[in-house]
C-alpha cells in the first residue's frame, strides 16, 4: 500500500542539466516499510535504491533527510528541483512545501526533454 510519493525535476538547458528524483514509500503485505528512491537524468534509466526502515518514524526521517538534501541543489548544481507530482494523504510533507507543489508546471526543453518551467 502506497503511503507517500513525490516526483521532482531540476532542469537547466543552458547548462545541460536535466535531473529527475522520485521517492516512494510503501508498506508491503506483511506491514514492513519500504522507501524507494529513483534518480538520474531525465529520459535515462537512472538508479533505484531501496531501504527498509524499521518503523514509520524512521521512514519519515529518511524522506525528510532526502528532501532536505534536494533543497540544497541550487548551490551544488546551479538549479533547484521543482515538484511535479505529490501524493501525500497522511501529511508527510511540511505544509509550506506541499502548498508549493501545485505551482510547478511541466514544459519541454529545447532538445525535447521534459523539464519544469
């Protein structure tokens, strides 16, 4: 059962930066928690990491730490991540970030790759 999902993208056509990042949190049939993180260049296969935290607080902490790291990308790669999709029925996201999630728009870059405008 899916508990939380967020999809982020960071695009800067001038610097040829097209990054995708996704976090999904699910509980399996036995009640175990699974945090799945997918990342890479938009349109490429990318990488997938899977973590099995012990409980819900550990899963929430893992999501919060990963999203906090993504918030520092303007200083590291020169462009911020934008929220494309957010599914958060249990209130895992801080209210201010969840409110900004609806403001992202999807556009195509000059080379036809999807990115936020």
